[in-house]
């Protein structure tokens, strides 16, 4: 068990060697269910298991297929119906790896294989057993040509089935961050192989604590507790409903009136709602490795010129945005890796705002007057942030129009590669190799990959976890991305959830960012 004062790189080193979780959790001190701390145990005792839990959120679901998500936030709606090999426990920069369908894993000394021991006696919702053959089939599907997560697990060469509860992942090259990839997103979620030929986007088939009742796009997604789940305390509500409500005031008022048991809060209501904690409400807030920022398409002028991308980096007054627009709950992000996470360099953490230098770079690139269309998410705070960015880019000589899109569709549009820029969520992760692989060297960056960045990322990815060489390598990458921006971080993402007084387990909802909301071991004591 690790003392709480240990830094994230040190905890990563311990967790990635192995964890033996048959009865205790080596990495986090939680129980074998991957998050059952004292508060969760109390929730399990106090919850009214005949009640419904109702959550309101500002975005909508696109897909329930873990190997083919349209938007990374689709994982919110997948988590109730799927278990992964691994999951995350804890909060913020204290997050740890924890077990779900794998009870232990061990990385070989040469880094070229990972042994997993699987939980015995688990079944899919349809009754089929979960075993090593199912894992092998899932990884093969996740690596397939139709997968949208294949790039996240490209180190896997093949899966060896040793026996029903033991698999070995053989890797083409060392990837110490692979367990975090399996825990952090959807690539490690296990689907019933018998359902591979069905429409998993709307008819999920997992081993999770809930089953899907109905799903309406940008409306209600309803789940029912599944009898026989291996963790009897994972689903503390008889029904779970996740409702898409883009309007922040409607979510806030819905929690106050009791229509919803909890909801995510957007600026300014994330700060306005905090005093309600004095009235018995639960106000849960966590900073994450994610940033809100400007994603730039380096394949389309004027952002095909690094000087213009650097000009955007200099044109945004992050400190002013943080304090005046976002009321201080979202600290400025001056570099790729946020404070508290591997790769953050205190020496780089200074405000680069320089409007004159930004204008000069635009002139030098011959981009004055260039027309730019920016995707604008219509939910808070992205809508306001896009307006601020529009003014900043106008101030350095660009002609900027906003293209408003809903939070459900905007990310998918960006991934198509036809947009010049997008003010949205920059998907950063506790394990920095994931940040580079998934946001800077994948479809999150529709432009051509920077060869120098590719090499730096590849070299850093193979370095031993927890060692000084790895931290140094990612700090050097952070410095490189300041001078040669791919995207432009503005502020650190802050997730706030407001829950009614009768909600139990509310602290377990917020893990890091909005996309990692988890409703296991969350319920209500009664109406």
C-alpha cells in the first residue's frame, strides 16, 4: 500500500510492475472491486436499492460499442454495461490502476509481454462465460480495421490464451503505459464475442452491473440493474437514467427541484453551486490532465504553417480567461502536461501572452486576413471560450467565423479532418504516452504528424516508468510543443458534479474528467 504523499510517477512505477488484487489492491489500498473505499462501503449500506438514480449531463451519447466509439465521452454511457480488464480508482492526480476483470497483471522484465490473471466465474449479460478466449477475441476486434481505438493498443502483437483465466499479451515493442490505456478508455472493455455481429452501437453486450433498457440520442439513456454481477454492490440503484440536458441552468435547477439526483455543472454554475454544500448538497470537483483549448488542423491553411500555430499560442491570455471567464476553477494551461501529472515542468509554467509577437508571426507567414472557421461547441464553457478565441485570433490579423455545433456532434466533425480549428476538449491523460498517441499523433490531430514529435514520443514511450529519464523526456516534449505547437491548451479542465443531499457515493462519480464519470457504488437513500 502506498503512502498518499507519493508522486504520480512513483505510483505509476509501482502499479505497472504488478498488482495482486485477489483480496487487496496493491496500488491504491482499495478493495478488490476497484474503488470500494470506506465511503463506498457506507453507500452500499445506506442506498435504497429499489430506487432510481437520475443524472443530467450536457452532452449526448453516440455509440455503445467500446471498440468503435465516435466520441471519447461515449465511455460514460458504456461504463454501466461493460467491465474492463482494468479500471481507475481514486481521484485527480491521485488516481491509481485497479482491477475489474483482471485480478492481477505483470509486465515481463524485457517489457515485451504482459501476463494477466482473469477473474473467475464472470458471465456476460447473455449468460456466456467470460474467459481468456473472450479476451483474445476482444483484443483482435479492437485491433481490427473498423476499430477507432486500434491506435491506442498498437503495441499488442498477439494474445496468447494460456488457460481460461490466464492470458499473455505479446508486444512488438515495450509500452509501459498500455495498462493505463486499458483502464482509461474503452479499448480494454470486454464485449460478448457472440454479439460481435450485432449492432453494438445501440445494443451493448457486456459483463457490467447494468443492462440497457432504452437509449434515445440526446435524451434519456435508461439502464436496469443486472442480477448476478460479480460485484453485488456495483449497482446501488434499481434503475440508472442518464439524461442529456445541454442547458446549464436547466441542469442546475433540475438538481435543486429534485428532478435529477445529480448533474455536471458548467461555468459559471460550477462555482455558483459550491455554497450549496453548506445546505447538505454534495459538491464534487476535480482537476484533470485534460485541457480546454484550440485544436488546430495543420493540414489546412493558415494552420499548416507552424508560425501561425505559434501565433495562436501567444495570442490567448490564459490568466485572464481563467479568472474573468471561468472564475478561477480552471487554472491556466501553459504547457501540454498539466500540473500534478508526469511531464509538467515548473520552468515552463509562465504566461506566454504576447499579442505583438503573435501579430508579427502572422505577418511573417503571409497569413494576414486569412479566413478561419472555428468549430464552436454550443454548451458552456466551450461556447464562451470560442468567442474569446475568436476575438484573440481577430486581434492578430485573422478573419474568424464560428461554426456552432452540439456537444454530441462536434468532436466527430473535428475527426473528419475538414475543419480548420476547434475550441474543445484536448484529451490528455495521466499516462503521458496516451496523451501523445491519442491526441497529437492520431485523428485528434487531422494534420500531418510532426516527424520530430513522433520520434520523441516513440523514444519516451519505451523508457522505464518512474525513472528520471522518462520524466526528462516528457518535459522536453512539453518544451518542444510550446515552440512548435500542434494544439493550443488554454485552461485545465475542471469537472464539477452537484448531487442532492440524499445521494450516497457521490465522491465516486468524479474520477478525473467528465469522460470518466462512473456511477458504480452510487445511489440514493430515498425520495
